[in-house]
């Protein structure tokens, strides 16, 4: 199921540039700073020490998943993990950084 979701998301979001276009709309100085902090393990602390950056990034992720993921996919196990992996790849974040799925799930409630 996860593989099928990954293929579907890649086709729908990456191949068609939908995700990159949507991410461009989110870009603000704060968002860009958060992304820069997460591209190198040396600057992870700067990200986590700034609650505004953390909240702004996860708010943006919430908007992305709300706008891009169809309702019928939201009931599938692993949809959020797969989506975040694709976003992680699109933003070229450090492989040592992993999105906090629980934090995003709490925002979604």
C-alpha cells in the first residue's frame, strides 16, 4: 500500500511539479530560514530553538497535505509518512532530519 501511495504521490506531485509550485507559495523569509536550518545537521538546533520556525514549518506542511491529499487517501495507513518523505526529498533536507509525524497529526486534529 505504501509503495502504491508513493508512486501515486510522485506522479501527482513531483512529476507534474504541483508540489514545487505549491511550496513556492509557502516561501517566506521564516519558511526559507527553517528549510536552510534543516539542510545541515549543524544548524538543527537553530531550528528547534525557534518555536516560530517550528510552528511555521508544520503549519505549512498542514496546508500542503490539506490541499494536495484527497480525502479518500487520508484514511490509508502510511499516507502521511509517504507524503512527508516526498516533501523531505523536494526540499532537499538533511537525511538526518525526520519530520515529526505526531506533531503534524496533532495540528490536523
